[in-house]
C-alpha cells in the first residue's frame, strides 16, 4: 500500500506550509518537542527504576506512579502535538525515512508494553505494591520501558541527521528578538 | 574565541569526533537521555516543594533521594557537552544560544547547591513541617524554568543565527 499522496496532501496543507515556511516556527516547535521528551522520559524513568528495584524502593510503586505518570502524559501530549506539526511540514520525507519509521515502531512497542503492564501485570499490584522487590513481570516492564524510550530518543535524534528535510528556517531579517517574539505571536494566532 | 575554536577544531581529538558519521548524534543522544532524567529528578523535588506530590514524605527524604540523580546527571551532561564542544567548536563556542545556556547553567547549579545545603542545615524543621515557605516555592518554580531554558537554548544552538539575528556571531 502506498500512502504517498495522502502524506503529500498533509505536507501541502496550510498547517504544513505554515510550519515549514514561517520564520522560526520550526525551531520553536522543535524546542517544545525536546522539552516534551524530557518530561516523558524523566518521569517514566523514575517509575521504571522503582519497578526494577533501583530507586525509591521504600515507597509503594502506586505512590511513585501516581506522583509522576500524570506528568508523563503532559510531556507526551506536548511531544505528540509538536511532533505532528514537524511531521506535517515535511510529511512525505518523514514517511519514507527509515529512522522515522523505526522510531514509530519503537513508540508502538513502548505503548504496547505499557498496555500489557496496566492490564496484566498491574492487576494484582495491591499484593506487591509495598514490596522492595517487584515480580519479574513488573521488572521486565520497567526494563523494556527504559530500553524502548531510549531507542525512541536515539532514533528521533538520528532523523535530524538524515538528509532530505527542509529543517532550515527561511532567511532571517535584521530583527533580533523581534524574530523570536514575532514567531511566538504567529503560533498564538495559528492556535487560537 | 574564533582563534580558540579554530585551534580546537584542528586538534586530532576534535577531528576524530567530527569525521565520524555517528559520534556527534550518539553523544547528543546520551546528552538528551541524561537531561531528561535530570528534569525528572528536578521535577519530583519541585513538585514536593509546591505540595503537588509526595506530601506524605518530608522534603529531606525527597531531596536526599533525588539529589544524587541531579548531580550525577550534571556530571554526565558536562562530560558529553565537553565532547560536543571539542567535536564542533565553532558551532558551540561561537553561538549566542550556547553562552546564554552556560550563563543559565551557572545560575541553575548555584540554586540547586544552595537549596541542598539549606535543606541539609535545617533537617530537623523540614522533617516536621508539611509545607514550605512561599519564597522556597518561588525558587522551585524559577529554578525549574531556568533548567527548561537551558534545554531550550541547547536546542536553539542549531538555529542560532536564524533566531538571534545580529546578536549571533555572523559567519
């Protein structure tokens, strides 16, 4: 199946053209993508380390998770929205890019790992919640989560080093800070 | 700084890093994973200060648990950051974003160290009190946004001249 024309339509959409062609929108979107990633991985890492048994072992797993996982979702929402914006700007090149494809596969496995943990492993969490040593299935979930998210980050970074992207901003004018704030106000106009 | 950057770029170590296709992205990946963990550790402590998480634990316990992560991550970030400077001296040392980042880094580390010393010196009272002073909350939010700024400036190095215009050194 070939979805090339579908992704070409996304790339040619108003939002795709806006991100690609408006001064400094792409760098700013990219910055927020990185901040989203930091929030996702930083929070889920500490939860995973608790599952593995290397961090916060005197605190019940449910409390560690409850403190942090909502922030994982905030970070994920930020990373997803900014990721979609960057994707729209160069949709066809992302679509055929091997690193991007592998990143999406790793992302899908990270999601699958989370679903299996929530639906199967965590079902009897009340029994081992306060234990320092969690069951093997929970330790596996923590280890798999860290591995998959690191893979997502590495592959994501590699996308930027593969050729064919229109990642450079349009030529800047003589304005300094006005460029930055001008782009922020453009984003605000576009969002609402 | 131009002279220093070109001298550094001429060293064998710099050329080893620069001539490899995978070294720079690999070091950057470690850098990203590490600052993500740092953000996680900082967020937990700041959420405790704000009273938004871990309220059943004293600030002393939370700080003691996550301070090693903060300083460990900063050490790894310094090492990988240094490798990136050696590998791409002009890109880093001649970039306005880089120097804003370094300035924010100094402020961020001073706040983190001062906070840790303050908590250590007041262990008894922290252990008993559930909430913290408003000034501490302001510092927690301020410090978090300084670290967010450090990450943002790090990423903006790639678009330095586009973002900062004439503030950025011209090629």
